[in-house]
């Protein structure tokens, strides 16, 4: 019998390690098969909440934020590309910009209500990292929503308004208050957290541990 597992995946659509973490988590769940009945909820986190509409050149941004040299930045991106390729994801080479992602999070909030949050998250990652599209562009967001079977007209109406803005801000604050300061952070059953773009086997081990703990609570040793 499958054991229910609640997974909160706290991330940003402009975070490459979040792509790697999600791909590895999905593969871990696939490996565990019928042992787990997982429900993934994507929770909002903005790496750059004050990013202006025009965005910023990636190299410039990384130097300003982390002090990384262009060489360090290139080496890091190469590592990310290799990890992505191992997991079947293409990180396209070339210059890129960092953008504000608040509207993407609003759309993801709506997509969960429509049962298409995971599909939209995957498609937004592909749009940004594989196609270098602008995830703050309402046209790009509406195109991406339509691509995964969401209603384009409804998506455009949400983007043109401030619908779900309060809900997203409240969730962002909630996870910061719970101690999340970097992404991805993956929380299992509101209790156990794994941080970073971990390999598949790390997620398999963590999930098995959570399931074992859960089994002990349900059937404590007499």
C-alpha cells in the first residue's frame, strides 16, 4: 500500500539548483514507485524580490551579489550544465539576464488550484533555462500556461490584475519565518527538510527515512 507523503518544494523559477533538485526528487519518487503517494506543493521564494522590470545581466548580478569572478561563475555554470544533463535537462549556454519572478509565482499559485502546478513549474524552468525566455514577461507566462493546458485568457486576466499577490506574499513570509533562507528547500510532512540540488540517492534515502519514522508513529513497538 502506498504511504502518503506531503512535500513542500520551496524554490524560485530563476534558481538553477532548484531545477536539479526537482529533477532528482522526481526521479527518486519514480524509483520508489508505489511505495509512496507523494503530493508536491510548490512554495514561493524570490531570490531577487527587488529586481527592476528590465532585469540585470547575470554575470554582473552574480558579481554584485556573491563576489564571484567571471571565471568562477563560468565554472559554476558548467557544473550546473553537467548535473542538468545527467538528469535530462538542458541548460542553454550564452548570456542571460536575471528577472523579477513574482508574477510567475502568482501564476503557479493559480496552477495548483487547477491541478497543473508541477507541469507549469517544469515548463517555466524550461522557458527560462533552456530557451532564455523572460519569466517576468506576461506574454511568456501566458504562452507557458497555455502550453501546459491552462486557460490562456484566465492566465492573462490574473497577470493583468494583482490576483493571488497577497497569498503569495503570505506564503513567502511563512517559509522565511520557518527558517528557509536558501533554495531549493524540500520539506517532507512538515517536519523533515533537505536543502540544495541533492543527487537522486540522497532523496531516496531521505524519503525512506521519513516513511520509516511515519511507520513507527503509526505502529509503535510494543
